[in-house]
C-alpha cells in the first residue's frame, strides 16, 4: 500500500453516494477509519456564517502496511 496517509472525504447526504465512496476507497486499497454523519447546520468561517448541508465525512487511511502473512 502507498504511504499517502489519511484522507478526508466529504460525501453528500445520500446512502448511494456513501456506498460509492466506500467502494472507491476499497478499490484504491484504502482502509476506512471512520464515517461521521453531520446534520444541516450553520458554520462560521472568518467571521461569516453560512449554511452547511447535511452529509457524511469519511476518514480513510492509505498508508497502512500490508499485514505480514507469516503472522
């Protein structure tokens, strides 16, 4: 596996899109660390408040070493 490390992936609030993202991580030999669903909310960035849609945040690790088959 590569040593790219962790990636944060935002996915719209749709189970089919989440499944596609998880499938892609698997195809790319990544490991899903966690999936968090966030409700619609207001966020403030640099003093400006904006609406944020609900959706998923997926953390994937692309830097894990392959397990040693001898163990």
